[in-house]
């Protein structure tokens, strides 16, 4: 269950950040409300995952995967450019999350 909470926490963080971009600096009401709601839900779910997953590792997964997903959304949806070094850096983030999940002995499996 903690990984389900963490997965949805990441999803809501990505929704919140996408809505933050769409809110145009909080000048558009609906995206602003979606942003605040999504961030609140994300933090609640992250907190629930912390009952079992150590805070440093949960936050690394939450932030790292959120970064990669937001970069992909920015590239695909908002037409923000990514160059080769950006793709390499994002691949390193994903690699780090995989290493933590596969090889760490402190995570509950």
C-alpha cells in the first residue's frame, strides 16, 4: 500500500505542477484551484507513504520521478525544448530511482 500512495502522490504532484504552468502565475482561476488541490492531495499521499518508506528515499522517488514526468509533459504538451544533455540528465534520474528501488535494503519490498 505505501507504494500505491507514493505512486498517486507523484501523479498528483505532476498534475499540480502542470496546472501551475497553466494557471499563468495564478491569474487563471480553474488551473489555480486544480494546482492547490493537487498539491494538497499529493502531500497527503506522500505523508501516508512515509509511514513505511523512509523519508529520504520516498522523497527522492517523489521528486525524481516528478521531475522526469514534468519534463516530458513540458516537452510534449507545452512544447518546451529538451536537448541531448537534458535527456541524459533525466535518464540518470530514472536510473537512480531504479537503483534505489532494486538494490536498497532499507526499502520495504
